[in-house]
């Protein structure tokens, strides 16, 4: 955060200064801890599902850095006087079940009384300090792989407006409750991966720009290769989009170069704030198709090569 004095530490591998997905601290020459925290207000009505989504979202930062999440602590804000405690029990159960799926051990937590319900996790993971994947590091010629479809922010807005069809809601919930665990494991097993981040609140383009802004490389994105949820174009064109989409677009649009025939609705898809989104991976071109094939075989059916890293327009993203 701007204005805060940073503490220098020779064992700090990744801290606040690099807009990284999580902090990394070296304990020994071959062991480092990854630390992250994330919590938010409900985006679905079902408490159990909300608990699952919150945990998937919190664990993603560890997966994005190539690490293995190990332990977690619950963070709870709950309106005790106005909401049934069974709602909280179901949220925590949903989160606990997803932690079990991730082989993460819940070791405690903290709760406060609050007028607005919030839930999430503080997560600790492990990684070799020489194997940390940063959001920076992509090289000219790398291919870009995206592992989940875009559009959760738009779908969630349609749900709040009561206009989202049940099948679309089911597809979006399935996406948001799917861990990035398998995608991360396959990524780590693939040689020549140079950078990674997870796609969350800043939208695809916001997080992609964090990978190239101020660097010697940029990105070229093939909009026809982007996976996204069906039916969201109609919502976008009728104005059913989250406020965060407009904020993301206003903040980052100056760094985007659009092909003349690129429709505005597709740009909105790329700026849509995601919850529990996928991984965005930069790796050597010769490895990309092999990773995609492996992911598809493992059930990550939406994974796709969606663009490449280039030195033609450093610090910017061209979309065609």
C-alpha cells in the first residue's frame, strides 16, 4: 500500500512491494512459507456454497505461487443478533469440507460480531524458495494459459437481480467451488513455466496487466480463445454488470489496445471481477499445448491458450 514503510528482510522472498498473490518467507535454503488472507461478503444465497467458494478463493493465492496450502484459520464476521447461528454453522461446514478436499488442516480462527456477514481464511502454505512463481517473469514468446472461464461477477449480479437462469447459476457455482489444486499441480510439473497469477477481483485484464506493467514485455490476447460463461453477453448489453467491472475498466483501460472490430461486450468480460477464478500461466510456447492436453485429461475442460507474451508493446495488452 502506498505510503507504508516497508521492512527490509533478507529472507523475504515476496512481500507487499510486488503486488504478488501472497507473501513468501524463507525459513531455510530449501523451505519457505507462503502466507495469504482473503474474506468477503456472501455472493450466493446458500450458506454451505458460500463457505466453499470463500475457501476456494482464499487458497488460490497459494496455488498461484506454485505452493502447497497446509493450514488455515477461519475469519468470521457475523450478525449474531439478527441471523440464525445455523447459517454460520453451514458456512463453516462448507468451508471445512472444501479444506478437506484440499488436504488443508483447519487450526483455529477468529470471529467478531458485525452487522454484515463475512467469511474467509488466513492460509499458510509451503514451497521451495527457488521454485516460487511470481506474477512477473513472463518472457517474450511465452504462451498464456487460462484455466477457468470468465464471467462470475456478471452472473452473480444477474442472480441478485433475479434474472439468471438456473443452468447458468449451476455452471458458475461449479466453477467457483472448483479448487485450483489440480491445475496448480499440473503447472508445477510442467517445465519452463515463467509466471503465474490467479484471476480475481481486478478481472482478467487487471491481473494480466500486473504481470507486464512497467516491464519490457506486453501481451497479445485472442478474444475468440477466451473461455466465458454462456448467456452473459445478453446481461452485459442490458447493463446487468457489477460496479467493480466499471472500476476495473476505468483504472486500466489506458493500458489496453483494442482491435477496431473488437466488441465492447467482450472487453467487459475481460474486466469482469472474478471470484475464485482460474490461474493465468505464462510458459514456453513449446510446453503450452502439452499442458492444455494434460489439463483437459484431468477434467479441467475450460483450460485454453488465450494469447502470448510479446516485446512489441511493453507494459500494455493488445486484444484482437
